[in-house]
């Protein structure tokens, strides 16, 4: 069973002067240390885009310590089985709710005040389970559903995300 979360923590460079993503932590229980490998890819690629972001990866949730933003992608994908059938939404839900419970425990223990954006499917049920488990303020938990692989959708998401930060009293730069 695969669990995966991408956690972004912003670190203000000057208090009140905006923010940048200063640290990215990845959590994934998949062998062989998949999250560590992805973090290394980020670290190696960062200089090519002029970024000084720091990254780390682990199988344990302690890398979440103090995270302020969490992007939850935890869950197994809906893929074709060897016999050619596809899991029903209910089958996918049963598996992904168990994974969400484990993710919730990590969030509660290491970063209970974080803003959580969930993109895991089935989205409505996963966001509701996160709400049940964490009981965050309404402005701290949201679900994001779309095909964000298309450039237009990704740009729209980023624009809305930055607007939301502005309304939250942060100045995106």
C-alpha cells in the first residue's frame, strides 16, 4: 500500500515582506526510499531554475515537523488490475481512507496548525475524513480537483492559490 504526501513549508525571508518556498519535505513509504530519491532530484534540479529551496524525503512523518502547508496526495491510484478489471470507487475509497487516517496522524502529531490542500481521490470523501480526523478551522482545509497537468489548469490553480494567500494576509512574491 502506498502513502504519499508532499509537504511545503514556507519560511519568511523578512517578517512581513512576503514568502518563498524554503523547504520541501516528501513522505512516501514506497521502497526503496522513494521520497529520498525525489528530494535528491529536487535538490539537484533547483540550481537550474535559480532556486535555493531545501528538500528532504523520508518514510516517517517526522519530516513534517512545523510544516505550514501540506499538499496531500496520499492514496493508491485507480489502475487496471492484472485481470483487466478496474477497482470501483468504493474499493478505492476503502483503501484510501485507511491511508488518510495514517496521514492524519502524522499531520496531527507534527504540524497540527498547517494549511492542508488535498488532491487525493475520491476527493470529497478524503477531505471529509481529514476534517473528521483533524477538525481544522474551515480556512485550513481544502480539496483541489482538476486535471492540473494541463498548463492552463495549473496556472489557474497557482493564481487562485496566490490570491488565497493574499486574502490570508500574506504577500506572495
